């Protein structure tokens, strides 16, 4: 394991460190989620990768869970006992026990569905699915409250998605659920309310610019944050009508955004070999910290996530001309 110093550019701020483990063993990166209860991080590699890597909060690899065909999107259960994994090459969602780190169930989503992105509202796992770019994408659900749990497709009504939509939700409430179409020019956003396990269309529009890469919600679901490559910062929108609610400057090509679960901070990132990430107080005009995580690579898309409130910030980087991911732990990310 190597130890790398993160350069802090904010004045009068104490030095923070990134502890990096270069042995994740993944050829590419898709998603990351933290489990505060068991103090571990789950990382996936996408459609061509068949394993889920689990590390502790020091980024040391604990296990690689194999036979996870096309492991992509991740979601954590209400009680943190299970991590759900979208299997984009297996047409299924697997359930991984967070203690034993073994698969306990697999739920088929249907032939040629290719589920890629997950989000949870209470006891429902929503998944963005679609195998190609021919406007056959959609939103499905895995109802964990049913006995046995059941899968349903076509939950998105008449909305068209070119490919599997990005999803975000407030996990411990009944919504909203927000879906965004990545890589379009311009990108489209759709806000859904969740009523009795069904999606009801709300605000929608092409307000996020082009090349939407990441999106997340504030813990109360009132504010949507988006990272789009055509903008020079993270933008905030009211979920009721998608009116502007501020923004956070990053410079060119923002590609990552994460809202802390305690509502106090926003982490933002850019595809840039220097000044990879910024943390802001929620609503703040200037960053609390400016972080140069790596001198030899770039922050991966959707490569930031918080743990234990704002105590830790995890980041995924990759070489500038390659896809191999490295996991970083940033200590004191807001001080």
C-alpha cells in the first residue's frame, strides 16, 4: 500500500492525507458505496467486469466477490445488512451479505435488460436498465417488501431513455426518485414522486446542459445536484420544479458530486489532473478545501462518496489515458 499526500490549496488549512491502495484488481470503474455500520467500501468495475471489490475504511482490500457478471450500480439496504449489485451482463440484481461478503440471493430482471444503475427508496430498489443506445432504456423496481421480492419493468411511463438512466433517491424516505440521461446533448432530467411503490411523473427538462455525468440529492430530497461536462461547476435545482437553487464552482468538466448524509457539505470533482476535488459547506460560496488528489491521473466519473457524515471522503482516480481505478481515502476533507 502506498501513502500519498493530498495537497491542500486553501490557505491556513491543516494538511490532509490520502491513503491509496493500488491493488483493487479492477480494470475499470463503475460505482462505489460506503457501509458506515461495518466500515467498508464496495467498488464495481462495470459491464465487462465480474467482481465486486470490498475494502475497509483504510482502503485495504478485504475480498473480491466473484461471479458478479457486469457488476455496476450499488445500493445499500435500510439495515445495512445487504448491498445490492446491478449485474449489467447478467440481467439480474444480486444481494450481498455485508458481514459474510457472500451472495445470498439473485433476482432476474429479464433477458436483455442490462441493469446498470441503482437507487433505493425505503424497501424498493429502483434500477436503470438498457443494453444499447437505441432508446430502449427504462426504470424497473425490485420490491423487497413483497414475499418473495418481485421485479417489475417499465416503471417510467411514457418517458424515453436512450440508454440505462442514472438514478438517485433519498434512500430512507419514499422519494423523490430522479432519473437523468447521461452523455446526451442536452441531458434530460425527470423527477418522480413515489406513491405506494409507483412512480408518478413530476418536473422534467433539459436544464443540466450536455454530458451529464453524475447526480445526487440532498438528504431531504428537496435539492438536486448535477455534474455536467459542459458546465464549469456543480448546479443545484429545486426538485419541485427544477428551478435553479445555486451552484458550486469547479472549473471545466465537472464529473462527480456527493452530498453528505448530515446535510452539511457537498463534495465536487472535475476531470482534471490537478485540483481534482472541492468540498463546500452546503450553500457556501467558497470551497472549504481544494484537493489535489493525484498528480498522475484524473478523478473518475462519479468518483466521490462520503462516509460517517463528513469524517471521510473516498475518491476513485484513474490514469489519464487508462481506466484502472485507485481508491483514495481523504482525511479531514472539510477542515
